[in-house]
C-alpha cells in the first residue's frame, strides 16, 4: 500500500466517525485550558456536526510544549475504548485530528490547532 493510500485510509476513519458533544463538555475543555501552563489564549466551539474545534495560542511557541498540551488534553478527554490522533506540523503551528470513543463509532471528534 502506498503512503498516499494509507493516509487516505486513515482519514476515512475521521470522516466516517459520528461525534457527539455531551452537555457541559465545551465548558470542561475551557476550564482545563484555563489552567494549563504555557497557554495565553484559546477558543473552543462545536459545529452542527458536533465536531469540536479548539484553537490554542501559546505564550511562546515550541513543538514540545504544543505536543505536551495536546497530550494533556487528549488524556483529559479520552474515553475507554479507542483514542486515535494524527498530527501535522506547519511552520510554527501544530494541527491535530483526535477521535476518542466507546465501542462502535460514537464518541468525540476534535480538531486542535496550537500556535
């Protein structure tokens, strides 16, 4: 399987996933990010498909700090059955696609941008 086909197959998992934002979830994420070291500002929202969008601005950008903040967030949000993410580094920005869920294809889908 070529690298391009493997990437396309991996993204199908994200596209076919049914996200469900539970009441209070966005506020819990805001509270979490409000006490996370190195974060200067953030925005948290969800679209009509219940995909969560998180944009985090760091006090001083570093790939290590961005990765640590994402890993803390993913551990905070993780559910028991599966946790999958992909990462793309673009200059001084890191973008993550993250899925976490229980059995089946229901759970939470997040897009996290850190700069």
